[in-house]
C-alpha cells in the first residue's frame, strides 16, 4: 500500500473515533446534567435517587415431606392474595382504568366469590388510601378462585403470589411432623416437630428481579434488569408407612371413645433397622387448622411409669447373668420387705416389714414358676428375681445398658430422659415391676429391639433421607441403622422370646386376648397406676402392650398404650389394638389365607385357566391407566378405590407375589372410596381392601362374606367402621 493512501485511512479511523467519543460525551452530558435520555427524550430526573428501582421477590417453595411410599405428608401450595388499587390518580393502561372504579359492582362480585359480607367488602373498597387487601378471606386464594375473579375483568383488582403450607393427610402424625407457618413478610418457618428441626433443609432461598420503571410504573425499554432465581427447599422422606399410620390413628380414636381415655399413644418399628413405621397420639390435631390441645410429642416427651412392660428386663438380666431357672418357684402371695445396710429390699414376714407388695388386684398364687410369673405378670415374682436371684444394682445396671433414663437422641427431636428413683428399699422393689421411676415410649422401643432381635439394640429413627428437590438422586442425608449397645447375648434374647411367647399363647398369659389370625405373636402387657402429687389415689391407670411379630422370627414391634380410669377388663376387650396389630401383619405380608376355597362340583367340564405367579410391581405415583394396564397383563382382578388419577397405595405390596385372578387394590384417595359388594369374598380379599385403604375394619366369623354393614355403592369416609361378617 502507498504511504499517502495509508495515511488517509488512519485519518478516517481517527475522525470516526473522535465522533463516537463526542456522541458519548453528549449522551453523558444530557444524562448527567440535563437528566434527559437523548434518544427517547425520557426525563431521567426521577432516577436520580434510585427510588424508581423495583425489586420483585419470587418466593421459594419449601421442600415436601413424604412417607416411605412416596405419599405427600406436607407440601407448599402456590396461592394468591388479592390487592385492590383505590388511588384514582394511578395512570390508566390504555382506555382501562387502573383502579377500582365501580365499588358497588366490585364489592358484590368479590363478596359472592369470597363468601364475605357485602358491606364489609364495600367498606374495604371505600377507604381513602392507595390500595387495600380484604383480610384473611382474600389471602391464600387458589388458582381457580383467582382465575374466576379475573374472568370478571374488574379494574384495579390485582394479585400477589403467596405460598401456603398444606398437609393433605390432616392429622397424620401431627405432633411428630409439626407445622410450618408464614410470618408477616410471607417467609415460612417450621414452628414445631420435624418441620422445625429440619427447617434448615426444608427452607428454600427466595429469588428476586430488580429493574427500573418510569414515574408511571412502566418499564423503560433498554434498561438493564437483574434476575436471581428462587431455589426451592430440599425434600424429606420419612420411614412412616401411610397405611399403618392411618390405621393407628383410627384405632387410637376408637380406644379414646371406648374407654374415655385422657390420652392414647403408640407406634410400630422394624426390629432389625430401627425404622419407625407408625407413631401417633390422641388427642392430636389437624395440621391445616392447628387447634392444638397437646403440644408435646408424647412418645418422646412424656416420661411415665411403664408398669409391667418393664418386668421383661428383670428376667433378661437374670438370664444373661446365668442365674435363671425357669422352673424355679417362689411365693405368689405377697412380697413383704425390710432393708439391709445398702438399702436393698430383703424379704421378711409382714409384721417386721417396711411394707408389702401384691400382685394386680391382690390375686394370690401358690408357688408359680419363674416362667409362669412373667406369663401372669406377677409383681411378687419380679421382686423375688430382682432381690434373690440377682441384685437391685445388677438390675439397674442392665436397665441403663438398655438405654433407660437417658435420651435416645434421634433425628434432633426434643425428648425427656425420665427419672430414676433408686435410693430406698421401696423404690428399688417397685422398680422391679415398673413403678416409681419413669421412662418414655421411645426408650421402650429401643430397649425391646434387643429383646426381640439378636441382643443388639438399635436406635429408632423417623427420617430416611433428605434429597435435592430438583434431582432426587442427589442425597444430602441418608439414614443408616445405628446400633446403640448389646445389653444381652443372642442366646439370652432367644430365651426371653420363648418366655414371652407364653405371655400371648399360653392360656395363663395376660396377652392371650391379643392373638390374631395372621401370625403368632410374642410380647408383654402392662398396667400401672398413675401417680398424682406423689400418690396413686387418682384412680387412673396406664394400660399398655408391647408385641413383636411373627413369633418365630420377629420383624416388627408394636407398642400401644392409653391412660384412663381403671378398667380391669382392658386387656380382654381390645378390638382397636388387635386391628392395629392385624394391619401391621398384613402390611408386612405376614397374613395367610386359611379359608377352604375348594371349588364346588361342576355339572359339565369348565375351561381350565392356567395359573401364573407374578411379582407385584410398585405402582405408587403412577397413573391409574398405567397401573390398570400392568395388572391386566397379569390377569389380576383390579379394583380402583377413590376418584383420584394416580395411585397412592396398593395391595399386594410391591415385591410380593400375585397370582392369576387375584384381587388387586389401587387406592387413589386417602379420605374416601366407594364401598364394593363383598358378598362371597374370602378373608384374604377383605384384608387386602383393609390393607390398601387403612380404614377401620372389623371382621366377624370365618368362611366367606355374607354381610357388610355399609351397603355397596356407598361413599365411605375416614371414621366409618366397616363391619364384615363371614360364614
């Protein structure tokens, strides 16, 4: 290139650059000095103090809580709050006013939709202010309600987003789950229970959008905006089984009504893992309305004198010490005692005694064996073993090894440790049969895991995992079975299980009325007086039951207790507790169909259907259409329960066997279903319906169904007792 031409090019570039700089300088002059946008001629003076900067908050959703089957226990629902603009000076949008212009019409429409008094709505709209809300009826509106209001095209009626925590199952383990509630700023926080203790995991991070608007509230084209998206909270998966839990709650209500009980509480736990599959109390409360009368989580926060369920550990200590002979006998009359230099109880004659203890109702027995002493739950034999076979200090040492009088420390829940009274002879002797000192249900469940297992003790827990709400494969927390000690050997555990078998299955056993047809049980009953102001004169007792199933290889333990005025027949009339036991047995596939289902004689040859056996797949959270198509391929007799569109519970359970022609139940609604005609059904069919719905069933007789108290086609809701008679 020639030098002259090159110089000319350089001059052109310099000239263009200088011109651009001049334009930029002019823009800066107009913006900074004149406060005018040079191209749009927009007055920028209103931007000088940043007061026109607008920040919109995008609310994050709190994480969901699920049961072990994937059913939703708690979730956030995006709702809407109504806002009424009253300021007449607000600029119109085109020809449409941007404020409430016709107050009478607007008040009439809103009062009809929101079920509010017309005058009250009109008074809200007739205020001298920029905008107003309509109180609680105008908050947390559903999307359908919002869209209905919008369909009237009312000027000045706008909406802001809000979030409401909802609990689809209502009272589901309410004192354990707890609840979350929004503050005045709309921020949701856990207030009690797991919602509180897991608040850091469940809470999301709100997002925001920041941008500028002109003096009329319109966005100025070309201006920058900043967007920070919301991040939802993490999801929590529990060990609780919705079907078992629902049955527990129905049974507790039945017990409360039958015995006019002050309180009822109970739970169920897998023995090998520590997974708590049910946990509840009555009275409880609906997590959506929160009319709370009892804030404590009874199973962990209410220490009480457990009574005879604690006797098991006297026997376990003696067996483990190698000093137990089940055939040895002792007096079953009364146990009178004095004290030695260590303040240990020493048996003596009545005239020389500090006091005497008796068996329940002061019943006397000649010379029962030690084994029979536990079957009959005799206080006198418990005292003899503690004070004559071992010592009170050895007994106490074992109780501490079993975790009593110390907190379990599970899942961050608040709990009480209980109180040990072990100074004087009377305190030591009463400890042998479970009075005078206090423990919790949580401690009992932990301790009995060693009794019903292989001697190793597991910690009960409720939270299975915590996962990212956007990617469930991203696990933030995964529970593992935690062994908390080995207070007895496997051999001792097996021996004590053999004795506890007699408590249920021997005719002398105190738990014989709790037998169920599904499987054999082992366990221990308890009845204890309730102390009030240091005395037992209140007339109140705690009736309790600790059971494991099946007897030959315990997998699940169940605890059930209630406090009421003394009822001597409480362990004999126990339909509610037996219903709960049967639900657990059926859920874990421990039931067997004992009905004789031989086919009747046929007059002519019938087509033979080949019987196939399949493995039942998991259909929970799938659509009903998909689930039905899968079961049709297996030639199952499928029954859909409820009007929902997806499966929330199934029977048979995933992983179990299903054969050609077997009834399969798909639950789509936890609150109601249409009652089928069960005439001719076998007990196995009815228990399948029972297991799927979790409703309260009472089965009477054997054979096949001949009658049902609720007619076919009737909508059945929670609380209905379904009575089915077989012949």
